[in-house]
C-alpha cells in the first residue's frame, strides 16, 4: 500500500534535500500508479486515496528510499546482501526504474561475472561487494531469466551445481514434481534443472582435467633439481591413488577453484616441497587449465553467451 503523501511526509520528517531523482516521483510509474486511485474508489487514509500493491512493504520502502535519495550501490564499496540487491532488482524491473535496475544488476554481476579474471580474483566462498549464501545462486538464475541477462547464467548455474541439493536425487525429483516443501529457498525451472544435470558430469571431468593438466609435466629444463623430478613422479602416482580412493570427492564439480588450494590435494602432494621455479610453473598451468574450462563453461549448460571471456 502506498500513500500519495508518504514521500513528502518522509522528506519533512528527515529533512532530506531535493535531488534530480525527485523528478522520477512526479513522472512515469508513480504518476500512473497514483492515478489509479480516486476518491470514488472509497479507500482513503486521512483523506488521501490509497493504491494497493502486491509487493512487500520492506521492498517498497527500500526502493522508494533509493529513488528519492538517489543513493545507489555505485556509491558504496561496502558489502551488500544479495537478498537486498535482488529485491531492488525485481522491483526496479517491475516498475521500470532503469537506473536502480542497472545498478542492482551491476552489483550482482560482480559475483556472477562473465569475466575470468574477475572470477579468479574472488576469494573462495566470499566476495567483498556482495554477501551471499548457497541458496542465492538459484535466485540469481531466476533474476537472469527475469531481466534477460544471460551473462549471469553460466556462473549462477555452476554455483547451483556445487550445492548439496544436486547431490540429492530425491530432492530434485520432488522439486520437479512440485511436491517438495523442505527446499523453500530453492526454485528452478525444469529446463534449468536439466541444464545442471547434464552439465554436472562435464564439470566433474573438467575438474579432473585441471588436476591432470597442472601436474602432467614437470618444468623440465627450467628446474635442474633431481628432488623436484623425483617428487613430481611421486605426486602423479599419489594423485591417481587418491582419486581412486572411496573417500575422495570423486564427484566434485568444483573445476574453477585452483586445485593447488584443494586441501585434499595439498595433503597428498605437499606442493610446497617443490622449489620456487616448479611452484610458479604449476601455478601457471593450473591457471591456464581453469581458463580453458572457463571458456567452455557456457557450453556445458547449452548456452551461447556473447562477449564471454
């Protein structure tokens, strides 16, 4: 529910100065919205006609604040909750607030990026500009569909594949059938569920390829230490044994995280046993292998993304 006088009253109470954004209030969607109600409709508050909307009060409050003050995500480098950015994006898309929509979308794309370097610069499991949890990946897919922003989809679907949800065949079946009430935060169209199911074996294979490509060759002439050569051969044998172990995460789809940061791999390879030349060599090969996977990521999900790099 929106009262006609609410913004003016808010300004008087908080002594907010006028901004160019105030023109938006008098034009466009608000003008049309306020024109819907008339005194003949019967519903008023303190003599003011009322317009009822289906959106949550907290979401409307947030977007009205952003519209009225002009304060957007672009003006802060502090972390924003994904849920807050998502609400603003949905409402801005619904009510045609282009500036708010573009800013909210830009903040979401800092995590769900289409640029490999931006992706690898992120710390695993965290992001300096967007605080998120695993369920947010599913909403990111929905937002990508809602706003027709396909560049969000590859990383969003990849993050969905990494969740425990896709290790539970029963939960997937119930979600598709619409009978699962336990996964309240998980919503996904059948087509996107299928994309993830088809992509998961490819992601598993890609992770193995990254691991094998990283340690496939030793630095050769660039390193003259016999210890490194011998330890490299031992590392290859150990990795093979490790991958065949029932306790190893053989179905891990996390193919874009450096295998050198994998605790299980570190525990069996003792990466830091190698000299500095070899460590640099393996880092370069690991990065190149992951970049190769990145280029193929949209194709794993049956997507063709323009400008993917």
